C-alpha cells in the first residue's frame, strides 16, 4: 500500500536530499541485502521511475527541492511506485501543479488502474473526480451520502451531495 500525501514538501519529500535518495528511500527493503544497498539495482530502479514518470531533472544527485512543483509531485509518486503497491491512496495529488503535469499523472493513474492497482483518490477538484474516477463516494457528516458511477458523476451531482442537497441522480446527470 502507498500513500501519496497532500503536501509534498513537508510530508512527501526530503527536499535537501537527492532525487536518488528520495526515490530509493521507501524501497530500501527491496534494494538492500544483508543491510547493504545493491547500487546497481538501485540505479536501475531509479532510472526506470524517472523514465516512467518523465521526471525532468538535471541528474539523480540534484536535491529534490531544486525540481519544479510538478516534478516534485512525480517524485513522490515514483518513490512509492518503487514498492509496487497494489493499493495507492492519493490525497489531492495534482494540487498546485501545472496542467501538463496533471495530465501526465492522470494517464499514469489510469495505466496503474488498468494494470490492476486499486486507486483511492481524495480530491477537492470536481473536474479531476469526473475525469479520473470510475466510482465516486460522496461523504457528508462522516458517512457515505451516495455512490456515483459512470454518467452519474457530474459537477452538479458532486456539488449538491457535498452540500447535502438531495438531487435525484437522473436530474443531476441531465443537467451536467
């Protein structure tokens, strides 16, 4: 299981440490044998993650804090993907990053889901929920208010449910 936190700078990365160290930190148990890191395996895994997520960096020795916000977010995601999780929990994963990087992350999440990973996404961005999710659970006052699937997932339905305004699913879909 992997958790991609909302605040990459304080919860997701060690900004002064290198791209390599940030990537391999979560996967040390897979990269070390008898307490010694297999540097070749580490480099192969780091290179694979940089390629998979198209992380733009001037090298693996660069501090994570020197990367753009979008590349920092990709670094956080890549760090946990190194563990090959079956369940990925994401908390507002595209908050504060550019549109192009958002699209790259959305495509990656779809690939991971298609490959069998369970993706649980918390987002305050209605467009993100509409575009990325197969099913949306709307919570209100600590309980599931409604589960939306397919065409039911619309901005109108999400807003009305978040505000506890009960709108029939057909009406919410028809006006989306």
